[in-house]
């Protein structure tokens, strides 16, 4: 799992938003490859909060204790 996570750094992944972690002060979710209760989470920050159930594109910047950490790719206003 560590090798897989390390290979994700620098990639942009589609993440299903699950909620907000008030201790980490960021949102979290899962990719298509993450199973609940088994795999790690994707923790991410962005300019705004997203609702659970939304999909966002997150650029992975780091790995910590089996979890991925990144930043949302913000969409340009129309």
C-alpha cells in the first residue's frame, strides 16, 4: 500500500467527498480504489467546502500514515 500511495503523488484523482474533519481542518473522501474500513482516505483542502456525495479532482501532494493528502483543482468561474 505504501508503494501504491507513493506512486499517486503528483497525480490528479477523482475523489468522492465524504465529509469534513474538524481536527485536521480539511475535507476527506475516497477514490475508486479505496474500500471503506480497509484503505486509507484522501484528505484535501480547497477554496470552498464541498457537500458529501460530490466528486472533486484532487492533486495528490503527500502521503501520511496510509492516507493521501492533496488540494482540490478549482474550476475556473464561467
